[in-house]
C-alpha cells in the first residue's frame, strides 16, 4: 500500500490527537503509570495538539514541523519535529496507528523527518528520547541507524519521571543520507 507523507497543520489536530492517545495506550501500557493512560488522555492530547499547531513560534528557525503519513486517505502515522536552541532538532513524537506498526510507515516518517531536517536545518543533529523500557521502539531506532547518545530521566504529564535514552542521527545530507 502506498504511504503519502505530507505536512500537517491545525486541521489535523483531532486525527493526530486520537492516534497519539491510541498509540500511547498500546505502546506504553505497563511502561507508564496506569493513570497516565486513563479516560482523560484523548482530551488532553486534543488540547495539546490544538495548542501546538495553532501557536506562533516567532520564525521558521524555531517553528516545529508536523509530518503526516496517510494510507488510503486516512492518517496512519505522524512525526513532530521541534528545533532546539542548541541547534539540534528534537523528534518529539513518532507514532504509527496501532495495527499498522511493522509495515514501514515509521521508517518512512523517520526518513522524511531526516530529509526535512537536512533541508530546513542544515548540519543539525536529529535526536529523540525513548523510554528505556520501550524495547520495541529502541530496536526500531537502532535498526534505523540511531546512536544511543545519552541516558536520563523524562518528566511526563502528571509529574511522573521515568528512565529514558536519547538516540541521535548525525547531520544528514540533502537526500537524508549521513555525511561521510
């Protein structure tokens, strides 16, 4: 099946929020406190995505990018990239609709994210943070060439903290390929 990767905007907030909540419930059950995945998750994600996608970030160098993966006209996944003051770009979210994982959508989104960073932020390192207990995601990032570059604690909505790793991809060339 063909995946279309396109830029997202505020009109995608509802679809992204729903997918985000479903993905959290699937991927994070048993990894995060149960209350973080409860009844209020979908509404919280909706509010966050509406705010994120409607915000004015004061210029393109700091404006986040939302990439939407569509299959058969439906949102199948998304990636959210946030430029950081240190010159790196945080891949703050990479989620694929539950039931569609393992089919290449995540890799297509990651490749599109790397290519976008190479175009919009030449020389920038792309990085993300992943729960240490999320072994499935860690295996995916390592297969995709991610390098473990740090370890720390992540603070989550609700105030709980969990151990996590940072994975990075070196600055990429215009086609998304690492500089040699």
